[in-house]
């Protein structure tokens, strides 16, 4: 069966080139149509507090967003004028500037702040237009923006610029590594074509999804390049080896395809198995990354099987003309060393793994970006953090309900954080709109309006109000009758704004500002206390809490279960695939133990250097190392078992290392350098932290595979080697 397929692929090589050329062109056109999602909250599980609260809020209050604008050294009165202009603009609910509380002087610079509430479908585009307008104004100099929309703009700019730079550097590095380890100076040309085609097709076919996350977009192309490189290397190296025996290029390719089908397929399946484990996370950005990268690995495998043979045969003369001896990496010497140290090496390395396991258990994980290079922190340094929480509770405008809100506010203001009030301000109908919901006597109304008490008494009496009237009811009635009175209509507009901001059809909301970090055990304690106050105030009612801290809390709550799921699924799937390939349970157990050890050593470095780990970094690295770097171990084990049929353990492990090291070195170095490039080129915390740990993990996996695994294979030779091995007994040579 495999022979017939291989023969068909070779015979249809021209058609294969045409098919892949068309797919590549179409996919390249579709890349720009892929929607990139920059909002992590969209990936929260539907049963989380944040997701439920955001749905509740959108249902009653629509698409609202907060924006803070901070100016430097404006002339007197300019900030107030800008706030007035913004307040009148369509798409802005309100622009507020208090000269006293929103002005700071720091290091000789006067900073002024405007708090803006947006109500528009595309807040990012709205803010971009606003920035362009500010840049063009002569009376405005330097300004800073903070809030979700500016952060998305900054994120998008950085990613779009840095992904291109990272890919360019990664491609150059890959080319250099391939030239170093290739059999022909023309080898890298074949590899690069195959990689470009598979990456472009994968990126273009992302169009089939409603959207992909910015993390997926930023890392998948480089990771696909690094993870799938060894498929191409296996096929070309086997083709070159077979061609030495058979001068018929087509026949050599058929045999090479048959030989590499199982190794490449099992390698791809183990990688996909690790990535698929991410798809079972409750935080569905894992599904997003898992499905896109799994698709990329599958496309890379198919490209190697169907396009690469055609390219190799088309450029066979160039490959032969520019052939050279590859750099010898000393695989045989490493194999000999591992054999000689087979007793002491496992003891030392396993001890390191055990200690690392203990250390990695002390790691501290973070669930949002705490880096200092986000521009919004410039605003925070001047005016303090604006950690915002939105509380949602049943809508009720009765006097009793408003009194309940006031009592809840008193309790919220008493919540403490490290000996100081946790909540710095509360915005709600009974704070911002207090004047609208208080009761006024006829005398007070007369003083405010200039209308005589007698006339007012007659009016309120006819309306059924009596001698004491609540402000909002009075304004509503007056606006109906006095349609031409500008003062009344202005009051009505202000009242309607306050109600639209804080009172919906089903829920009311209250906005809390806190000058404290977005996450951490102490912050989560504060959040628990605030949530409990809300639930105690409205027992048995549907309430909600939304904000960056709440989303971090939800993610952290699911992290332990997600961590367990990713580990169990990736290990179980990888063990099954390796078992089906080798038909021996001991081999998958050894291989998984080696790679799990590499994972623990990688994670322990974070504890040793005092580095916090971004939770997605842990999950992605675990899945990739278990699914991808285990390929190095599979390759070495397969070569050892094959060689052991004819040779004694010492010669078998030397031969296996000699045959495996070029592929392990090439693939491992490319993965490590790709991670290093991501970690040093990208400025986005969510992305560079993944790159840094991936680079570290690839190096550690390579070291354990070439040092620990050979010794373990030899020590467990009776269980690992085939029954029809060369001869029984130990080899002391």
C-alpha cells in the first residue's frame, strides 16, 4: 500500500508542484482576511464570573469602554476645553475633567487627565482617529492614553512589526544551521521552499475560523517552522543514503518515502497529541493555539510527503552538484561517552531531575501582564493605578433600593489593602447622580429655580408630588411640560446620561476604582471580600463582577485543572503513539520520563532566578516539549533498536547517536534559536515569555536526550532491544 502511494507521488510530481503553487497563492491572499482577536476575555469559559458579568453588562449597557487621556504642560484652560469638545462628540458618553483631582505636577511637568466613557462599536478605530486629531492640534503637545483600546492599538502595532522581524531573523538563523548540517549547499533551498509553502498555507487557512488570538498569530508561524523542520530533514537524508545504493533517483525517492512514513507520521502525531491537549483547557485560547498549530503540523507533514519529493527530484542535479561533507558533530564520541558513563550518568541526571521537580513546585504563576513597558503605566505612575471593577446588581430605582446601594458603598469603602483603603472612588447613580435622587423641599426648589414657593406648590400639587419631591421625578415631569426651557432640558440630558450609565432594564452597575495591583494573593483576598459584600447585599439575586482582576481570578481558578488536563492528555496520547510504534511499553515510559524530567528542569530555572511564570507559558511549553522534543528521543530510540539487531549495545548506541545527532542537533537548535528570537525581539509579555522558556526547554531536552537517554537504553537493553538481537549477554567492550 505504501509502495503504491509512494510510486503515485513520484509519478505525479509535476501535478503536485502545480497544486501546491495554487494553494500557496490562494492562502497568501487569505492571510489578510484572518481576524485577529486581542481580547483575552473572549476566551474565558461561559461559566466564569467574568464572562457571565460581561454578557449581563452588554445586554443592558451595550458596548462601553473606558479611556484615560493624559496631557503634559498644556496652557491653562486647554484641558477643560478639550474635555468639553470630547463630551459633545458622538460616540462619547461623557468626558470628565476635574482641575483639582485630575491635575498633578511631577518632576517639573504638569500632567492633566480626562476620563472618557466611550459608547461605540469600534473603540479601537475611534481612539486611532482621536490620536490623529490630537497630533494635528497645535495647542496639544505630548499626550498619553490608557485603557483597553489604547492597549490593543499598542499590542497590534508591536505584534505586526515584531512578527515580521522575528520571522526574518529566524529564517536567517535556520538557513545558517541548515548550511552547517546539510549534505549539499542546495539542501536549504529545498527546506526553505517547503517551510514557506506549509507556513503560508497554514496562515491562509486560518481564515476558516471566526478569529484567532494575537498570541496564536504571533508564535504559530515560527513554532511551525521549528517544530516541523525534522520531517524535511528525515526525508532528504534517507533519500541521499538510499541514492548511494541505487542510482535511480525515482526509485530512491519511492524507497525513502516508504522508510520515513512511519517515523515522520509518529513524530507529527506526538507533536499534535501534545498540542491537542491544549484544546481541552477551560480557557479556550488553548483551543485556539492547539488547533491552529496542529493544523500547521499536519500541513507541514503533507507538504513533506507530497511536495518535497517533487522538489528533490526536480533539483536533484543541483543537490548532487553542490554536495559536500556535512560537519561532523561527534555523535559517535557522545555515544561512547554515554556508554562509558552508563552507571554514573543516570544517577547524577536523575538526581538533578528530582531536585528540579521539588524546585518547580515552588514556582509563582501570573495571569495577566505585569511588565513595566505598557504605556498605560505612565499614567499610573502619575495618577496611580486605575484598577477598575464593575459591580452588577438588580435594577431598582425605589428609595429603599437606593438606600441599600448607599449602605453597600459604605461597606465597600471600608475594605482595606495593606492597611489602607482598597477602594479609592466609587461611581454610581447614588454618588455621581446623588443630586438627582435626593428629595427637595419647596423652599430648596425655589432657591434653585428662582420660582416662588406658592407657584411651585401649586405645580407639585397638581402633579401629585406633595411638598417634598425627588429630583429625578421632578425633572422628568418638568421636561415633558417645559420643552423650550434650556435649563430643564440640560438637566434632563444629564439625568438621562446618569441613568443610561448606571441603570439598565435588568441590572444596575457601580464602578469601583482601586489603586492596587491587578492580581496577587492579597488582591484576590480583596476581590473575595468585595464579592461577598455584593452577595450579602443582594442575597439570592443574580449579581456580577467584571474587570481585569476578576478575569485574572477566573483564569487562576481554572489553572490547576487546566494544568492537570494538559499533562495527563499529552502524556497519555504520547505514550499510546510511541507504544503503537515500538510495540514495547518500556520505551514510551523511558522517553516520557526523560522529557518530563526536561520539563521540570526547565521550570526549576524560573524558581532559581526568581522569575514569575505566565500561566499560558507553562501550558504551551509543557505541551510542545512533551509533543515535539520527544521526537528527538523517538528518533534515537528507533535507531538504537534497529542497530541493536546486528550489533552489541556499545556499537549500537554509537551508531544510533551518529545517525540521530544531525537531526536532533538541527531541529533542536532551530527550536531553541526560534524561541530565543521570539523572547528577544518581541516586546509583548504574553509572547516573549513563551519564547524565552521554549528556548531554554529545547536546549535542556536536547541535553537529556543525548546524555541520559543513551545510558538508559543501554542499561535497560534486555527490555528495549528486539528479541532477535545480535546475541545475548552484556558487552564490556
